[in-house]
C-alpha cells in the first residue's frame, strides 16, 4: 500500500551534535537489569486491577535461560536510527541543516549534558530498587514516562489562554502520546506491577516532582524539555527491547493482556495513529496473539515516541498526522506571528529586534 509519508515542514536550524554520549543520552540502559538466575513473577491477579480487567489464571513464573549465550551482554538493536534521524523526520540529511552560532551550539551541549545526568540518575535509582522486579520496574517507568505530555499540554494551554499563540497540532499529538502511555500503564497494572503500596507511592511521588520540573523546563526551553523526554523514551525502548530478547520464548507461551487486546485491536485507532508523527495514518496495525506481541508493540510505541520527541526539538515542526492530508491550515489554529519558543527564545528575539532597530 503506497502512503504519502509525513514530512515535517520546518528545517532544522541546529546541527547534529556529534557526541556519542549525548546521542545516547548517557543512559546505561544497555546494562542487564535482569539476572539470568532471577525468577520473574508474573501475577495475573493484581491487587488493584484497572477497568475491572482480570485474567483468571494461576500465577506463572518466567525463568531466564542459563545458557552461555544469554549470559552474555544482550545487544539492543534499535528499530530506528536515532543518531541519523534529523529533526525534520529525514534520515542522514545533515547538509541541509542550517548553521547556528557558537552560542547556540554550546546551549545545545549544555542542555544535553544536564538531561543526560538527570536521566542517568533516575535509571541508576531504578536499577537499585527494581533490578529483579521486572513488571514493577515497567510500572514505575510508565508512570514517569507519561508525565511530560501532561506538562507540555499544561504550558500550551497557558500560552493559548494568555493569547500568545495557538498550537492545536501540538495539543493533539501530545494528548495522543499521553493516551498511548496510559494504556501501557494499564497493561503493567494488569500484570501486577502496582501490587505494593510503596511502588505506587514511589512512582507517583516522582511523577509529581517530574511534572513541575518539566513545566519549568518547557517554559524556559522547550527544546531542552523535548530532548529530556527523548532520553526517557530511549531508555524505555532499550529496556523493553532487552526484556523481549531475553524472554521471547516464555512470553510467546503466555496469553495477551485484555487491556492490550482492547487497545491495539480496537476498530477506532485514530488516537493510536495520532501520536506517530513519523508515519502516515493507517500504516501500522498491530497484531496481538500472545504476551510477546504485547511487549513488541509497547517497544515499538516507545520508538515512535522517541522520533516525535526528536522532531519536536525543531520549533514549529510538528503537524498532526491526520491534518497533514489537508494542506489548508485553519487560521484559528495557526501560530501567531509573534510566536517564540520559550522565555529564553523570547528574550533573544527581543534583543535581536532592538539591535536591528538601533542600526
């Protein structure tokens, strides 16, 4: 089936930072978090089921293989090349990127360094607390991962209320992303990841702090906030990818969760298509036959989130996948001419405009 790809119209004004540590967000997500001798409990009857979804089966246990091959380090093969993906959705087109000034380059490096340190800190905490509790770790990760989209929407609503600018496409895409992450969270709850009170309290406490931090970061520098979210999504992708490679055979023997079946096999997948800004609608339709398929789709969702967050780092580049089919832009929803990226960008543009007037 031929589909017209969704291309971001705005050019990338920033160069690709050729620092391998920055590209990988300095996240130690490739280090094994599941011991080969660890028993991973798989309860299908959590203490707090979501939406009344229960699977009446006896608890199963997944035992990691003890073969020499699986004792070796698992290589995570990403389904997308984040290092070569430019912010406008094209791959490897670095020559077409604009040339920023030296101050802009250092600002990007500084933002990436801060984000890398923050992400690494959270990952290290999760490694210590949940190195042998797979589904609980996934529950905590999904509770945290959906917070930035709430923060983005809050700030965008504030800007719209103040009459600064409107970004209807951004609101649609970010809400669709939060909707997708919500179902990831519901799946982990169904698998028993939220059984203990401490895990719920811990993850929700981090989420509250993370929300206000992201709001402040998004107001100051949306580019930095989007890159931080990209780092989190990269870690989520590599975590799921590693788990799938280690437990493929066992996962294929287990039934799919009901939440996953209801979400991925629904007849109305408008919201599912909406957050995948790198592809045209109706081009990805998951199959769910077992628990392995569930985690494959969750992993692929995280890859799509990562692509969208990378594209968002180019100011004004995001369009709703469904609105791309219509070339006519609603003037009510279009961004105003006085648009600026954040407080830092507004101050910069004010200084430049005054200097130009002085000349």
